[in-house]
């Protein structure tokens, strides 16, 4: 009672002292927020110089509540400090991530005990500063098993297996924590042989260790070994049964999982959920629902697993019913529904859920952005990405990848470059996942030099990185550069796959490297064990067809080990159009129409060929056939990015706000081109009208309008990048060559087939497209 009265008197004295201070220094008056915090946080402080324990408890209290300044204030007021006082401060600093302050105080300690060393070493380990931890460890005057285990755990948590083993072998005395730490290190890093050897070297393992070893085998899908461990466990608990049931269920062995489930002496919610998840993962959604309905108790994971099952099989109506019944929803539940609707193309429903969810995480934003991007709503996807940043949500790898993919789709290079800058600041630039997204964005936006730089910056290139760079060079018409990357890939020890060879053969096709392409095709099975599929044969037909070797292309198709698909015949039709072989084109077209009667592109190719030959009656027949089968020609359009805004043009466009300026400039360019020798390719017009009308119709194609606007709007010295949704017509290709020479600009055009780099009157494709 006396002690309590003394504490109250001290508290009143502090209040009076504060009032005096305010009278002398009005600026020191605390804010309302500060006063509120004081009322909530003010605790009775210890009194008496000898009661060190009370002082230490107060310091620990403030540290646990992240009030570092208050803790330091009381530490400085202490009339006498013990090593426990220092340790409480050091531990508190480390707990709050202030390693620098902890180390400074440690260095100032008049006398350190073993606990001081162990506390600081453990703090270094938690902060992933293994070098500092090891330095302190080697300086220690004495060590106990806690010191050794701290270092062992540090190396284990960071995957430093060899270093962890060296520490373990040096330990003069080991306890169960030491053995379990090393075992967990091997298991977590997939070193199951080493884990088994360690396990067999000791007899008295506890149940946690048995479950750890079995879990490692399950994770590696080594079910025979996992079962062997399970059968040897002296006394199993629920974790043992749940782990083995999950292993069988997740790897398709449902019957064995069900048998063990029925044998399990005690089933908890995790046992039931493991069974439901296993059935869902194996596509047995109705059986999963039966099991789900039988569950005596369900948690959020159980509900989410069942909802995810319906989402995976596109049964969104059933997923919605479960969602509505769910008594407690977490962010995963909402994300699953958003993802399901987005993947089903129901973006309106997905957005409704997104707007209604009480709390979002980065996965929510990424799912919605991906949904818009996959459904073709590119501008909405990018707008949502900007909103995500504005709302202060942390941008994760998936969000960046979705946004970059959207930029690639609409060729928004400027915005893509800004995203790349943010990505670097976020520290994601070196990983292959986002690195590949950046690489693809630059390739598809026409920035092949930037793509090359992004490729070099990827520290750990995977097969996707190499394939993207090869395909990028191929689409840009730089076949030799693509083949150099291919050779570098092999030299780096990366084995090519079937996608790699599609890129290689495509590079040979776009660059006219017929002999090299033939060589790669016939050696890919022998050298890399890759069996040619339809995509490889289509590349070869395209390669031979573009080179005018149509008879060889036909022979190639006849010798295919499987029936050619529409893409293969389409390659032959395209080659026939280039070389004016109407008979072969008709044959290929008829086969395509049987396979894909709604393929508008093939109708257009054949119409172009008839029009070029003056066969207007046949052009009319094609149009009639398209009308009768309900096929509609995709309207051609072109677009470019200017100051983060996409400008879209269609043929004869009259909607753009600068249309008068654009048309006047095109007229000026037309006169200059004709003086240079340009002649309109009026044979390409699919209408039987007079030549003057045909020339007028060609003059205002969408790609010409976009190029003209780019010259007027983009500063000199910068490339003009235009995208066309269809194949660029022969007249526009020829005209843009002249324009590039007249204005002295690099013009990069991406059509549905490839990139064209126009410079000084020539194109990178060498008129071979």
C-alpha cells in the first residue's frame, strides 16, 4: 500500500512538472494525439534506485509496444544498470529492426555476458545478416548450445546447407534443436538423401522430426518413401495422418488417400480439408462436394477449397451459391471469385466483386488487371494499375507482369518503360518472372534494342527468357541475331525445347535463310530429342513458300506424319498470294474453309489474289460466300502511342481531332513520294472502280494516317512506332519506305505477322514478308 501511494505521488509530481514546463515554454504543449497516447500508454513507473527488476520490466514493456524513445529514456534514468538491462534494450532494438542501435549499445556495454552475445547473434540472424552473426560468433569468449544453434538456424533459414553442416559438426554438444534444425535444412532444400542419412544416424527422434522427414518426401512427390516413413512412426498424431493423406490426394492417388482417410483414428478439420482439396485437384468436384457436406466442422480453408473447385471447372453458378452461404469470408475467398469470373470472361461480375470486397490485397488487384487484359480491355487494365498505385497498394510481381503484358498487347512502349522504371525501384528487375515480362513488352512494342538490354539484365535466365529473345529477333526480321542468341543459349548449357525451335525456324523464314532452316529442322530430333509438331512443319512450309519454292512446300505437306492443320495450309495460301499462284491458293483456301469456315483472314487473302489478277467475278463470289456463312471481315485499324495516350485510326478516319492537319500533311507527302518515283499499287483495291478512285482509297489507309500523325507529333530523333491489327498491305509497305527516306525518320511498324523497321527508304524485311 505504501509503495502504491509513493507511485501516485510521483505521478502527481510529473503532472505539476509538465504544467511548469508549459508555462515557461508554450511551444512544448503536447498535441491532442499525444495526450491521447499518454492516457492509453501511461503505466505506473517503478521507483527506488535498487529495484532494477522493475526498471527492466518497464523497458521491456515499452520495447514490446515499439516505444523505443520511452525505453531509452528510462534506460538513461536508471541509477544502476545490470547486464539484464542492457540485454533488454538490445533485444528490444532488434525486435523493432534497429540493428544499428543494438550493435552500438552492445559495443558500449561495460561487461557482456553470454546472453548478450546470444541475443545479438540471434538478432543478426533474424535480420539475415549472417556475415555479422558469424563475425560475432567467432569473437565470443565462450559459447553454449544456444550460440551454436543460433548460427545453425541462421544458415539453415538462408539455405546455406554446407555452412550449416560445418557448424553442426563443430558443435561440442548437440540437443534436439540442433538435430531438428539440420534435418529441416536438408528437407526444406530438397536434399532428401542427406536428410535420410542424418535421420538413420540417430535413434531417438521426436515426432516432429518424423513428420518433417515424411513431409519432405511428400513435397518431392516421393510417396513410396513418404509411406515408408509413415509406417515406421512409433506413435502418429493428426499431423502425420494429414500429411500422408494430403500427399496421396495431391498426387492423384485418390483411392489410397480415401482408404487412409477412413483409417485415420482422429479426423480434424484439416484431415477433412486435405481430402476435399485432393478431390478438387483431381477434378472430382462432385465427390469433393459430398465430402464437404459431410464435414462436421468447416474453416475458411475448407470453404475456399470447395469454391476453388467449382471455379476451376467453370461452374461459377455453384461457386456463387457457396460463396453466398459462407459464414466467414476472407480475402482469398473474394480473390477466388474474382479470378473465376475474370477467367470466364465475365469481367462485369469480376469487377462487381472487386468493388464490393471489404479488403483487397495485391492478388485482388492482379486478378482484376489480368481479367481486363485477357478480355481485351487493355485501357481498363492499365487504368486499374494506376489506381492500385494511387491507393498505396504494394505492387507485386503479378501486378507488374499483368500491366507489362497489357502494354505489350497494345504496344504502349512509353507506359511500359515507366512501369519498368517502377519495377527497378521495387527491386524486382533481376528475377526471371518479371524480367521475362519486361523482355516480352519491349519485343512486342518494337523496342528490340531495349529488349536486348533487358535480356542482359536478367541474372538467372530460364528457357522462357531465351525463347522470348529468339522469337523477338525473329519477328523483327533480325534472323542472324536470333541465331546468335540460339548458339549462346546452347553454350550456356540450356537445352532447347520445341518452342525454341519454332522461334529458330521462324527467324530463318523471316530472314530468308532457307538452307539454315532446313538444316535445323532435320537435326532438331537428332541433336535435341525434339519431335517436330505442326508448328514446326508450318514454319517450314512458310520458309519454302516465301522463297518461292512452292512445289517443295507442297511436298513437305504431303510427307507430314499427321494431317496438316489450317495454319499449315494458311502458310501455303500466303506464299501462293505472294508469288501469284492462284490455282494453288484456291486449293489451299478450300481446305482451310472446310476446317475453319469462319476464318475471315483466309477469305481476304484469296480475295486479294483474285483482285490482283483482275478476276472481279471471283472477288464477288468470295464476298457472297462470306455473307452466306456469316463471316465478317475484321476492320483494319492502326494505332500509336503519343505522350502516354493511344491514338487509333481506321481507313479514311474522320474522327481524330487533328484530322485536317493529318490529311493536309499526307497530301504533301504524296506529292513528294511521287517525285521520288512512288506509284500506287491500285491492283490491291478489291473494288471494281476507276484507277483514280482506287488511288484515292489507298491514300488514306490507317497505317499511313498513323505514320503521318506520328511524324507531326513525335519529336525528331525518336522512332515512330505504329501497330496494325492486320497484315500491312503492299502499297502501304512501299509508301512507308518512301516516307522514311523523305522525312529521315525510323518508322517501326508491327503488323499481325512481324515487325518492319523502315529507314532511309528500305525495310528490315527486305520486302520478304
